C-alpha cells in the first residue's frame, strides 16, 4: 500500500525513535507514580489525563518515526499530515496529559523564568506560525530536508513554539488566570489567519515548489536520512518519488496545503466553539468560573 512494501521494518517503524518515545512515556508514568511524592502538591493523575498523554505520544511517534514520517518524505500531502499531527494534535494532547504539579516544578527552572515573555499570546502565535511559514518557503524547506542536523533542530524548535502557542488555550495551571474568553477567541482567529498565507502559497502555486518532492536526485538524498541503504539504489530502483504517488507533484502539493489548512481550521474551530460556549455562559451568569487575567500563564508562575 502506497509503496510501503518496498521498505524494511526499520525504515517503516524507526526502532530507535520508538525506543526513545517508550522511554519518555515510561519516565512519565514513573514521575506521576513512584516519584510523585517528591513533587510539592502532587495528586493522583486521572486515567483520562494519562490517556491523553499516551495518545499524544502515539500521534507524535507516527508523525515523526512511523509510516507517516516515511510517507512524508515521498509525498508532500503526507508531509503536511505529519506536520499537523506533530504540532496541532500531539502537542496539545501531551500538554493536557501532564499534571499541573509537574508544570509548576518544571517552570521553576531559572532559564525558563527568563524566557517567560515567549509565552505571551501574540509572541507565541507569531513565533510558531512565522517559523512554520518560513519553513515552507521552497529554498528553506529543501535546505532543511537535505541537512539532517538542521532538520531535527528545526523540528524541535517548531515543537517548542507550538507548545508556547497552545499554552494560552490549554492553560495547564488552573490557578493562573489567562486570557478572557473574548481574548482566546481573538487568539484563535489570529492563529487561523497567520497560517493562511503559507497554505495559500502552496495551494495556488502554478508549479511544484519543492525539489525534494519533484527532483529525483534531491528526493533520493532526503530519503537517505530516513531509510537504510545507498540513496543511489533508491534512484535505480524507483527513479524518483513519482513511482509511489498516484498524484502529480503539483496536485500532491495542493492536496497537502488544503489538508493542512482543513485540519487547522477544524481543530481551531472546535476550540473556538468550546471557548465561545463557556464565555457565553459566563457572560450570562451561568458559570461562576472566571477565565480572565494575565496574558500569559507562564508569567504568573515565574
């Protein structure tokens, strides 16, 4: 299916990355279990919260180490699916799965105190969406895809800035009041608008923009970082990425842009409905819980 049968188990499932993800997950359960007594204010973590964390780790693994990751090096549409899973699905699930007493302990670290301004809603939105859009400038995208160290570093930075962006909406520390309901609605619209230019560029481009999905030599070099064997053997065996796709590079690119925008719109529209519902209830005196205050939850902690 989709040409996956041509690749080995290690190529498809990245055992080393899987081991790392399992190690992190195990560390999470140790922290909220046997080691929880070492944290001030520690409390039992619900099954639902644990499930959210595990689901987030599974989504991140599939996007960055599983078949979706491999397909993301073959078809641009799967690349965008990988990006959506990594930063719009995995990040909030993982954040929701971490209990507040772990957040408080982590945010006491001095370097994080100095960087609290990055969690300001406008700064966080500009950082994540700006870096995401910059990454999809063709010359930068191809450079990142063809340089493994830069590729990993850029993805890690995107993950961190995505967490900063989600902080305003998730508010992991319930005692620290954040943006009001109306402020959160504005923040959601800001994020929806900021990602539109990049997606529009991809969707309405008149030709394939990325060499790593249209040029066989560039594709083979990029694939060399995620599969075993000589990249030249990939060229000899398959001739290029079009061997695997049923869509032309241009159409595949357009599908990727549409998919990314659709997933973002769906997730943020769901958040918008949730925030608006609770804001409306509060404004009409049906909810005594206040959700307004400082613009950044990090600022209140550090």
